[in-house]
C-alpha cells in the first residue's frame, strides 16, 4: 500500500477539516475523561465543556495568527511586547467571552471564570501552541525540500535515459535494421511510462518491472549477438510500490559501460527478487580487464546517474536500503536491497 502523505492534512483546504476534527475530539475527551459533579448533565455539561475548549482555542489561535509571525520575521522586541500585551488582554477578556457563551444556554449552574486560573491557561496554551506550530511547519518544510530535491533528480534522470535511447535508435536507423519498428514501439512505451506514470511519489512495482523488461528487450535488440543478456524476475509483486526510476539507473549503466575482451562474448546478468518486504536486485556486466578508460570517460562513468540514485535512495529509503558496488578486473556488479515496507 502507498504511504499516506500526512502533510496534506495541514495544507489548505484540508487543514480546515483537520482542525475541526481536532477540536471535536478535544470536546469529546473533555466529556469522557474529566470528572464532573453528577448534577452537571445535559446543557450544563455541554456549556461547560464548550467554554473549556474555547479557553484552550482562543489563546492558541491568537498566538499563532497574530504574534508568531513577528517572531518569525525576527522582530523580537516588538513580538515580545505584543505577546505581553496579548497575555494581559486575554486574561482580562476571556472570562467575559466565556460567560457570554454561557448566556447562550438556559442553565442554572454557571462558572465565575474570573476566579479560575485564566492567567496560567493563557500562558501555557500560547507556549504549547507556538512549539506545536513551529515544529509542524519545520516538518512540512523539510518534506517539501526533499520533494523538490527528488523532482530535480528525476528531471536529470529522464533526459539522461532518453539521450542514450535516441542514440541507439539513430544507430539502428543508419544501419537499416529491420528491428527498428519494434524498437520504436518499445521506446514509445518507455517514454509513456517515464512521462506520465512517474509523476507520483510511488508507483506500482509491477509497472516499474514492466518498464525494466521493455528496456532490457530494447537493449537486446540493439546489441544483437554481442552480449549474453539474462533478465531473471521472481516474486509476487502485487500490492507493492516503489519510488519510480530507481532501479533503471543501475541497469542502464550495465549496458552502457559493459565491455569484453576480444574473441569473447560479453554478458549482462540482471536478477530481481522480492522476498517478503525486501526487494533484491543484482546487476552484473562484463568488463574488459585490459580496457583503461580516459579521464573524460571516468568522469562520465562516475556517474550523474549513480550519484543521483544514491541521493534518491538516501532521501526516500533512509536506513532501509543497502547498496554495494564492486568493480573487479572482469566484471562490474551492483547489489541493492530495499525494504519496501
């Protein structure tokens, strides 16, 4: 199941409904948990609980809507003066406001709110409301920053893949390959997925694997008999979701950078296996041990794609993935495990 985006509850217009539900819950908890004299029932009970909820809500909204913005702008002296003025006004006015609410109910038992600890309530609720608002805004801001980073990284990945694929398409068109129509159809499916289906934070794992399968088949057509290509996919992928375009970077690099000694056949072996909540991917490609890439190629191979996918893994699956990359004389190998729970 896709993770629920809880920040939507605190963004307009949903935050209106969230706050409404919150105060209804507070109202209900006052009735359920607080002990009242047995004589307080019916309208008397409702009136008292409503007054107590307003005693909490009025300072909270007054603080966060009127005073907190000045603290955020760095106007500390003005903010402190306004806060002290707010406390004085609320301590003086809230009893009249709560008694005014009580006049709406036809009841006998009334509370003299001037004798209650209004001053303590005002200070306590303004401070608590401030800490809650600042903490919540910080969490939402951090999440938005991560989403912006992910959008930026995905924007870099998609053109990178498209550039390589179009190069393949050009090569086949020059050679007059009969496989060109099939290649164009697969390319169309790949682009449709990358342009439309990957706009979400998570996509169906089955769709992602179909995307990978099409890509591998596309590469199989391009390479023809120059490489032994094996794609092994195992597991039940229904109701599983993953961040889009994570796995393709490693698979793309396997094809892009594979090489092999003369008179030998190269290979690209890819396995994807889902066991429980853990997705395991292994991608291995042959490498000519005598081939020494130029410094320019080393910079490219270092990998805009690899660097970006490392960042995306760190952002999306912190402490929930392991990535091991090996570069041995005869092969290059990537082992990736992701906890999808």
